[in-house]
């Protein structure tokens, strides 16, 4: 479930998953545009404040089992 920080939605990482970084997503006239990867949530947030209708989502390390 995404949470909102002003107009920026932040999707929290899933429990037990290794986060490799974060990307931002924004919708333009051409479609959905991803930017990143950013090594930290703070760096992704600094970029996202420059965008309209931005969303920040985690990027996970490849893994075969969450358990």
C-alpha cells in the first residue's frame, strides 16, 4: 500500500526483501516514465519533488525465496 508525502506517493518495501535502491515513476503525455535507480529513499525523494504526480517504489535484489 502506497503512502503519500504531499503529492509524492511512496511504496514501502515488502517485509523480508532486500532493497537494491529506489526508482521514481511519473506520468507524462507520452506515458509512464521511470527515473533511477537511486541508492536511498532520500535521494529518490529529492528527485521526485521536481516531478508532477510522482511515485517512489523500491527495487529489490533478485531472490528466489522471501522466506
